[in-house]
C-alpha cells in the first residue's frame, strides 16, 4: 500500500496553501474583481468619484458597431495567425525531425523569433513591409499601389498576421519538435520497413501521436493571439487604417488609457475574458475528443 | 528625579532646536516636475531645470520625462490616485478640459498671488492665454511650450512655376499644385491623415475660417456641447483634399509608410506641407543641401476674413495635495519660466514660440528673428495674432478630445480609401464623437467647466 503523509487537521493544509493563495488573490482575483466593479460604474479618471450604472457600460459597448468590428477583426486575426503559425511550425519541425543535413542548426535558429519582444519585432516588420522604403517597395515598383497598409485594411491586417505568426512559429516549433522526438523510433522504422513513405508515416503514425501537443498549442495560440498581439498592433498600425486592425485588446488600451474611459475599458476586458473562456471551453469540449493521450 | 527630568527636557529642546535650525541653510526644498517631451527637447527641459536650480538655493526641481504627452497624463493620474503626484506637470492642450474637471489642481493664478508673485496676464498673447483660461478668463495653468501650424513651401519648386510667394488661398493652392505636377513634381503636397493631423487639418482650419467644431462655443460654455463640423466649411475642405489626392496632387506620407511628411519636405520629395512651427528647426537642420524654402500662414478660402490660428502644445499645471514649501518652490519655478530671458533660451533651443508679448519683444530686440536659422518663425506669431480671438477661435474645450482625434483619423482613412463619401465620413465622425462626449458628460454629473 502507498504511504501517504496526512495531516490530522485541515487547517495545516490550508496554511501551506496560503502563500500561493495570497499570490493568486493579489495578482488575479483582486484586479479582476476591481475590473468587474469598474465595469458596473462610471469612474472619474482622477478618482473624484463614481456612479453605479449597472450593466449600462455593457449595453453601450454591445450597441456599438465599432466594437463588433473589433470582435470580428480579433477572430479573423486569431484564426488566420493560429493556422499559419501552427502549420508552418509543424512542417518545419517534421523536416527537422527527419535529420536532414543542417537540422541541428535549424533547431537552434528556429527558436529565436519567440525570444524577441513584440514591439522590437513589430518595428522590424514595419521597416520590412513599409510600402515606400522597405522590401515591399520593390513590389510596388512593378505594380504601383499593390501594397498599401496605410489605407488598405486588408494589407494592414496581413502585416500584423505575418508579424505575429513569425513570432509564434518559433514557439510552436519547440513543442512540435519535442513531441516528434518523443515518438519511439522503432515505430517509424517498422513502418518504413513495411514500405510506407514519408507522407504516409506522418499521417498514420506521427500526426495521431502528437495530437495532444497540437491541441495544447491550439489553445495557447488562440489565447495568445487575443492578448499578445497588443505590442505588434500598437507599433505597426495603431489599429488603423479605419479600424481595420483595431483588435479587442488594442481597443481596450486606447479607450482606457488614451481615452481615460476606465469603466468602458473594464467592461471590454470582462467581455474579452468571457470570450477567451468560452473559446477554450469549446476547444476542450469538441476538439479534445479527437485527441489521443497515451 | 526632577533634575534628571529637567535635564532631559533641556536636552530634547536643544536637539529639537538644532534639528529645526539645520535645514534652513542646508537642504533646499525638492519638488517634482513631470513632462512629456523626449529626445532633444527633453535635454532642453533638463537644462532649463538645471538653470533654475542654479539660479537660487532655496528650491530644487527634479525634472522627469515621461516619454510623451499621453503617458504623462496617464502616469500622473495613476500617481495622483496613489497620492504620489508630482507638484508640477505638463499637460497637453487637448487635456485641458479633463484637467479642469479633475479637481486635482491648484489654480496657477491663485498660487502665484499667494506666494507674492505679480504676473501680468494681459502680457500673454490672447490666442495662447484664452486656450488655457476658464470661460471667465482665469488662468488655471501656465502656457509653456507653444506652437501653431504653418505652411512650409519649397521656393525652388515654386520658382519653376513662376511663383515667388506662397499661395494665400486654397483656390491658389489647387492651381499651384496642378502647375507643380505639370512641371514634373511627383509629390506637390504631402499630408498625413492619422489622429494627430486633426490639429492642422481640422482644428487650425476651423479656427482660421471662424468655423465651429462643436456647439456651445467649441465646448467652452458647457459639457453638453456636441460636434458640428459636418455643417461647416470643413466638409468642403476635405472634399478638396480628397479630390487633389485622387488627382495625384497630394500624397500621403507617414512614418509607417517609410517617410513622414517633414522628411518628405526636407529631402525635397514633396514641395508643400502643413506642420507645426516646432518642425522649423528640424527642416533647417535636415534639409537637402542648398534647398531654399520658407514658411507662410496656412491658406484660407477666397473671401474669408482670416482669424487667429490656434495654439498647440502644453501648459503647466500645479497639482493639489502638496506642502506649502513645495508650492513656494513651484511658484518660483513658474516665475522663472515666465521670465523673458527664459523665453529666449527656450525658443532658441527648440522650435517653440514665446508665449508672452514681453518675451517676443525681448527676442526681437536681441535680433533673434533677423537671420537664419530662426528667420521665419515670427510668421507663427503673426498667425496666432491675426485677429482678436473670437468665441470660436479661443480654442477647443471638449472632454476626451484625444479619442475624437482618433475618430478623425479613422474616418479620414475611410474617406481616402473610398470606403465612404466625404459627407458620410464627417457625419460618422460627428456621430461617434458625440458618443464620446455623451460618455464624458455622464462621467461628470452635476459638474460644470470653470
């Protein structure tokens, strides 16, 4: 029988949990509670007082066409950038896993992008994608007006998706590679001896075996695309042109900090939180069923 | 017992005496000043602070840059809520309404009076003073760095089309841009249409043409003011700009696209821009070798009686909740900044204009405006003093104006990308801007602007 340390009184157990509970309370529940309170009031920015307005903040936000636009752009951004970042990372990881020449070098190099802070990489991409001075200036020379993120919303959206995906390819790559390397070599070798090709081995052996990792990365990528996109949007497009890249997280910042509308921003962040929670529940409920844990 | 007690009391009294006496001739009173300028300008502010500290020994100002205007206001609010606010803070022009309702300041005029400084408020250029004063004319803050918008034009390019003077009307501008295009200039004029350009494209334009931006005299007379630029000459102006853009006479230049408009002008790529007089120094320093250029007042539509342009920049607010000693120091600091000699130092080292008539006269007497690189900056004063400020050209006093500017950028981008017509775009600006004003008014129930 397993030996277990037990405490006679539950208070001791609680006592051990207290440091952790204090941390969670101070850095999560307290601010979140404050945000809920603010979202139900109208706060004067200088702290001169507030008025209880109930759900009025939520009502006015949800009646605002700009806000719905912001939800749509966030979902588009999350969908495309997650798909792009995960597909590219999976392809690169599979190729690296095959021990092709130079794969040790790729393994190190491909991880770097994740180590770059979002504003720094946004600045780099802003230069690269600048229609008059950057790399895209060449394209514009041949097809004038082809690339114009300053006025064309689709171009601007493409720029931030590209920058975000580039960063997360590195992150996803580490996990995919680790998952692929955890698959016993003997399985793959046996399949190879049975005469299955690279693609077949990937489809029937590797892919099913790494579904837990794929699922984990899907959750993380979608969540991060809602939150970590702020620095990239702020530097590259500032939400423009004409709100085409005004993601939810950026709108919270600009309404709250630039517009000093703390209550409206608090209400928006509650909605964002609920949306992420809902998306995560959906993923666990419907996609996790197809995941095979070993 | 009693002897010991008495001895101890005496000792304590003695210690207390020295403790009180020592600081009087050693430690100066320190107070904080937060400002929003960065880079070169921040270094000039630091020098200004050093000069103040060297000029007397009673007070010491600690100057800290917060990076930019937005951050300065945000950080100050956060600090104020935590009770750690600076004594003096620089707040940008459009933050004035927010500050006035904050209840977090000590009125500048009262502060100076209490501390025995006599400031002649009529010495301020009326266009500058009225922007920051209450509707009754009291100065709650001190104008600090001030500028206005000017038109920069390339003399070489205009010489090619036979012009030796800058266009004075928008009708002339249209003809000149066409001529420049025909003469082979790819970019006759550059503009940008982000939130910041609301300043020259909407606010300055409306003031010069005596057109309101909002009801209630641009908000000076109450928080229930609402936008109305969809019914003024501004619509015509945007229509013209859009048409010139479609005809290739105007190019959009911004940092995100590769080159901002000041760079585009300085390198000779674009021949006309409208920007702050604060860029005068930058153009002078970075212009293409041998390029000859000048500045002029912003044009008006033919038949318009020109009014004063608006001041842009920031003013200095003294916050509440500080000690008397710190207030004394703040008063001394503001008095130092008010001095004409400081005005000369400030304007020489930055592109900003003097805010007082005495400062301007002092600089003129010193020959500041006579030769390059400072020649031309007097045009800014002419523009600001083109007329006595009217009820509308005093300024703009609207809550959360930063967000209205953002909305301006959004709608202009939609108009220029052909997503909506000019009238629809400006109507949307009014509608969304009014929602912002509604919210501001709801946040401050039962309060009125001073």
